[in-house]
C-alpha cells in the first residue's frame, strides 16, 4: 500500500507539471487533459495489484494507450512498455494530446515504444509479462481477433487484464442512455442524445466504433484460444459505485439519476453487496486472460 501511495503521489506531481504546460501552451486541451489525467490515475490504481507481482524491467503491453499518460508513467517506474494506439474513429482528438504528451515525456527519457496499429493487426516478436487495456475493448472491430492477438504476445504465465462495459447490462455509458433491444433500435430512439451530443468532438464516430461487447462474447472467444484461462473479478461494480461518489470528474460525466442512485447505495452501505451480482449482469467487466505455464493444468473460470 505504501508503494502504491508513493507512486500515486509521484504520478500526480508529474501530471500537475504537465497540466501547467498544457494550460500555458495548449489551453484548448486543458479539459481533455484533465479528463485523461484522472483516468490515468484510476488506471494506475486499478493495475497496481498486477504491477506488484512484476519484477523491475518487466515487459508490459498497453492496448489502446490513448493519451499515453499511463504508459509513460509505467516507463518512469522502470517497466519496459510498448503501447498500441492507432487513434481510431471517434477519437481523433487524442492525436494532438498524444503528440504533446509524447514530446514532453521523450525529453525526459520516459516514453514507451509506440505501435500505431489496430490491435487486430498487431504483429510483434516481443513477448510481454503483462498486458492491459482500459475502456478499449468496446471499440475494437473484431473482439475475438483482438483477444487472440494480445494473448499471442504473452509469456507463459503472462496475463492480459482489461475492463470495459458489458452490454448484457442495458446501459450505454458513453452516452448515458438505456439500451433498448439492439444498437440500431437504440440509435433510432435516442438519435439526438447520440448524434447531437455536445460533450464529445465526434459522437457519430464514437457510436459507430462501439461493438456491443459482452461477457458471453468474451467467454465464447476465449474457449477457442489454446492454453488460456479466463477469470472475472466481481468487485468492479462496487468500486465503480464508490468512484461515482468520490471522483467528482468521473461523476460529472454520468447522468443525474445515476449519481443519485450511487449516493444512496454508498451512503447506506448497500453498494458493498454489488460483489454478489453475477458478472454477466454487471455493467462493467474486469477480466483477465492468463496464458498457462508449461505445467499449468488450470481450467477457465466463469
């Protein structure tokens, strides 16, 4: 815990320094930077338990690195990081911020190796001890192929951990709307809420990028992957409810009714029971794919 706090404080200091540069030289990116700085801090805390099991210099793959902030921080901590980031449809606003971050970090010698390709096109001879992605898998074009490409890069015993929405739960988090029957029906019923959305630069592109990933789809895809075990954590919903109360910026991006429900659940303590909700019914999934050791006979978990 002390090590995590030290790294968090160090990361916060780096982000504060970079925020000052953004505000001075790129004021139009201030709000975007603030959002992704907060997400990078969340991501660092989320994977801390995985990082604690790695040795200094371990190889890490970030799938969909976005602003590059977390990848750069992990380089700063002494890991050998490769970042896959093509900047896909609906996320063109990342390009300028990504370039700014990378230039800043390169001057300090802490930039990762960048592969500007879609994950489905990833071809590399490198092997990774750990891979992760945060809110990326719902935007890939081919979920089974993406999973296959990532796990192919893992060393024996290596893990790929990712979090993303679970579209079995009838809620779309990017646009804060309920899901009704299908993506096409939802688009017709909530046309203005989606395509006239003022909170993102390219709402139509974001909507097109969504693949409606689900826990059952992940399970089906992993069954076809040799020597891979699948695990889900049930704590993500509980932790997300707590974050809605404690993280003002994260909360501001959610609907008013959701914030009110979260406030009541957390204040009453009921949110702790969220770990009892089956993973198929949780709105957010926290999933790990692990490559078997040579002697590992573990079977996939549900």
